[in-house]
């Protein structure tokens, strides 16, 4: 947007995060972390303060602000203090970070950011970056891509039996190629059945 004033033109950039569910918090913090980094990258040094808002301007807004502040603090000081950051925000606006679930999500997000870093690569540089990532370090006999995969395995939660309850129903056993690789209930696509009585389960997972 360009706001025309009496003597100057101001550019206003609007960012809209669409990955937050209607209830609860995102399952992964990866999308929001990428969003926060994009906002930072597109904000010039001489830009004014960010205006952050959601429906009530407290819950999701508080999460964004705390994550933004903590990412800067981690980079600048090598430490984070989520508790006192939220406490300070609440002294200025009521109910900032409204729920325990949001408070836990902030910790998950900062943990992911500190452990994994920013792994995004411009599409035009994928070939060269991939080549560099595969180079073996003679001292560790490992490569960056191996270390990234090791970190990925460390931060990825293990699915529990109750997470895959639909796949484990007796009527769906024959549809599972391997009982060690099952889709979680939250990611299932459902088939439309003609008679309404057949199983609408398929051994597949929706990826977003």
C-alpha cells in the first residue's frame, strides 16, 4: 500500500499468516518461523515499528511478538528468556499469550529455531548448495546434509499408537502395506464411498 500524505508517500507492507488453525496452535512451528523471518527480511532498517494484530490482538499476536523478540535475543546474546518476555508483554496489554498451549508452542518454536536454524534455500541456488552440503568434513567424517537429517530425526516426534487409531482399525488392516508405516489420523484423506458403509480409509497422508 502507498499512503499519500501532504508532503510524502509512505509504503506500507501487509503480511498475512494463513497457517494458524481456527482452534489451538499450528502442529509445527516451521511455517510461522519462516513467516517471521520473511517479515524481518522485508523490513528495512529505517522502517517504523511493526503493527501486529489477530482477532483479539492478544493470543496469536502475543505469540508472534514473543517469537520475534526471542529470535533477536538468541542471535544477539545467545540466551532466551520467554517467561520474562511474556510477563513484560502482559504488563502492557492484558492476556498477551492467552493459553498454556500457546505458551508451549512458543517454546517449541524457539527450540526448533535454535536447533535447526534457517534451512531455506533460494530455488536458483539449490544445485550449488546441495553440492556443498554433501561435502564430507575430514575431521568429523560427516556432511552438512547428514547433520541436518540427524537433527530432523531428533526434533520429529514419534507417532504413538493412539495417533494412528483409524489405520489400526481391524477393517483397515488389509489396506496397510506395512504396519510400521501408518498415517496419523490428523493427516488422513477420506474417500467418498458410494454405499456409505464401506471403509473410507486409504493408506495415505495429506501433505501441506
